C-alpha cells in the first residue's frame, strides 16, 4: 500500500483558535510535496481534517503506518523526510 502524509489544515474558531490551519498546515503541504519530489519518494501528500490534537498542531500523520508528528514546522520537515527515507 502506498504511504500517504496527511497534513491537518483544519481551521477552528472559538473556543479553540489554536489549530493546524492557523499554524501553517497549507504551507506544510507545499513544503512536503517539494521535498518528496526532490527525494523521489513514492509517498502522496494529502490535506486532512481535524486530527483532534489542535493544541499540538500543526499535525501530520503517516498512513497506513499510523506515525504522527506534532508541532510540525519547516524546522522539523527535514527530520520527517529522513524518517521517510529510512523507514520503508
């Protein structure tokens, strides 16, 4: 089964304005798409709705593996790409 990086882009409003959409989820999709292409990885990147971890966002999930990363930013993407390269 092909692996998919699901990136939460949910925008929540009051009472929980801390959410993946406000934290840069859409930018993370673009960066992951570029990095996956650069490294020739056979992984899709998809937008996801809420993962119910809003205060830990932006959140991404690797499917079907189930691995989740929280507080994802441009600084953590290289670490995640390294994981994807080294975990078939």
